[in-house]
C-alpha cells in the first residue's frame, strides 16, 4: 500500500521558516516527479512546487518563488519543502503528491498526481 506522510507543519510567526517533509512508503518514487500543494480554508487546492524525478528541475508557483525550495532525497524516498519568509497568506494545509507517470519534469495539475498524503497544517501569524 502506497503511503505519503507529511510532517513538519506548525504555527510560526510571519517572517519565520518551516521545513516540511514527505516520506513515501510502499513504492519507490525515485522515478516520479513529486509536488507540494496547499489548501487554505474556503479556497481551492493550489499548486505550490514540483521537483522532477531526477531532481534536476524544479518549478514554483509565483506566490512562493524565491521563498520556498523543494528538494528530494531519493535514497530516503523523501521530499522536502523549505519555507522561508513565511507570510500569513501561506496559512494552509500542505499536501505532498506523487506523479502517476514516470520520468516527467514539471507537473502542476493536481489531476496529474496519483498519490496524496493526508496533509500537514501550516499556520502563520502576523
């Protein structure tokens, strides 16, 4: 059974940092792109960042460019999201997702992903 488990969320003041982790089990994701999405209360789930299966390519949503960094450690089957300079508008549940197709680079549509974690709450106070 494939599982993606996020961790690292919490409450932080504006300007602070958090590092989210997503540990995969039941499947090796080293050949698949991995992404992060978020969903704020009353809003649609939105794309945040993606890293290609090789780790060589990354792509970010405009609101997080320059502040967030996605990375992966294929040996640990884990993906990370380093979030710096956090803003109150970053408050959301953050979800990790695994691509359904091998060896793709940039995958931004939620429908493209076949595996999802349960989410981790990030709250940024002003």
